[in-house]
C-alpha cells in the first residue's frame, strides 16, 4: 500500500463565520471550502462585502469568540485550528502563518518604532538577540524597498507615508519567512511601480521558502499575473474555484463573467467599457433562497434539468468548478457568445 499523501498546507472545509447583531445573524461566510498546497498562490476575488477578509481572518483565529460563531474546519498541515487554544495560535501567528492587513494603521502600533515592530516577532518566535533582530529588521526594510533603512528603522509609523506603512507591514509579515502568508489587498494603497515590486517580493519569498500565499485583491490583473488558483467569492461562499487559467480563461459562473467585465485589469485594453454587475449583493442576514446570485443573474432561463436557481442552492463541486446549475457545455457556449466579445472588444 502506498503511504498516505501529506495533507495540504491549508485545508478549509465548510467554514462558517456568523456575527450575531441586533438586526439578526450576519452570515458573512457560510460554507466555504478550499485547499492550498505549498508553493502555490491562491487569488481571492469578489465584490466588497463578499467575505474575503472575514474568511481569511478566521484562518488565523482572529475573530472574538464572544462576538462571532465560527464553524467548520481549518487545518494547517493537518492540525485543526478552529477551537485550538489561543496559546497555540499565538505560536503560529506572525511565525508560520502571517498576515498583511488591508489597513496598516490598525495593525501598526503608533507607540513603537517600525524597526521594533518588525523585530518583535523575530525575537519572540526565533529567540533572536536584540542585535540580531535589529539587523534582521533593517534587512527587511531594505528588502521591501524603504530607502535609508538603517536610519528609518527608528522612525514611528506616522512618519511614513501610507504606501511606506504598507511596506512596513509586509516586512513585519515576512520577517519569520512564514509558510503561509495571507495578504489582504497588500498593494491597493501603492502606486503601480511599487505594487509590482512588492508582489515580486512576495513571489520571491514563496520561491525561497516554499510557502503558500493567499492573495486577496480587487485587481484581476494582479490575479492573472501572480495567482496559480483563483477563488471567486459571492455572499460568503465560493461562486467558482479553479486554476487561474480555468477561472480567468474559461469561467463558468455568471458572477465570474460579471467580475471580468466590470473590473479593470492591469493591461486594460484601451476603450473597453467596464460593465458593472446590475443590482447589489444580497442581505447576509436574509439571503435569497436558492442561488444567492440569482436576483442579479441574466441566465436562470438557460438552466435545464430539475434544479431551480430560485429554490436549490448550487454547491461548488469538491476541488474545482462553479457553484451554478448551468450545464458545463451551456456555460462555455454562453461565455463564448455573450461575454468573450465584451472582453476582447470584438463582436
Ligand atoms: N463584526 C462584524 N459584525 C457584523 N458584520 C460584519 C462584521 N465583520 C464583517 N461583517 C460583515 O461581513 C461581510 C463580509 O465582510 P468582509 O470584510 O469579509 O468583506 P470583504 O470581501 O473583505 O470586502 P472588501 O473587499 O470591502 O474588503 C460584510 O457584509 C461585513 O459588513
Ligand atoms: Mg476585505
């Protein structure tokens, strides 16, 4: 008998993150599953409010247990993290699993120098001396492109511009060479040159330490340039999941089509009109029955067979595929006829 294959670096199953509020239970993430192997980059896309940040924060156990109901499984190298003792999570965070948050001001302390904040996880997790950690912090500042890193080391966050602070956050996340890096819109605040530089740096880290990256971004150009796999989220669930080639090249979910025609890309073709997806994301307290995207979808009439979009909630197949009742062949034909011409600008 062949030995069992090693578990994926990260395995998420039926993840649910619900927030009790005065208005009702907000189901911000409601049944999300995916795997991520070492050395791979997963791009996570979806409109604002689709649950990208909430889902990835749950991987790190960052939600307050008093105010959040978290369910399902999050396994890191086979080890269950949901419900794991805070002490155990604290040993993983900033060390083997690191995050770059969407908003650097909430994550950086205004009271400590940036050098100290970068060095701190290195001292705590690696047992480095004060001097070693200082050298490492200077090295990290240099690697993320901060000029004069030795003197800037002793500055405070407010002495840096927004883009610089974002780079400091990235230095802090990378200081222990994590196995899993969660980067939540890591480059949104940066100009295009710095953006490319930072993304290259993330990919360099991935090569060096064989780590995996979850890259949350609104920018499909970034996804197509850097991600191996793409997870499209809608209303707290996976609308479509596959390799970047499948999801960007031959998408099968009408929501993915909408994103492709509504989002700018790095290589935005001149003159291509961006077409917003009509309507708004559904209530997460009272989601519509059946498919959550149905009220905005132009294709329910194209669905044949016994399943009804307004009644039966489509499940994404295990592994890769769309959570949609359209027949695969019909979806491919519709994409080719109705969506592709809009993307290429050719009739
Ligand atoms: N503590 C909370 N209590 C109630 N609702 C919350 C809480 N935190 C997040 N939400 C809701 O959960 C949903 C998902 O939020 P999340 O921040 O994950 O979206 P996102 O996909 O990251 O969006 P963006 O692209 O704007 O960053 C949103 O509707 C948000 O309002
Ligand atoms: Mg977010």
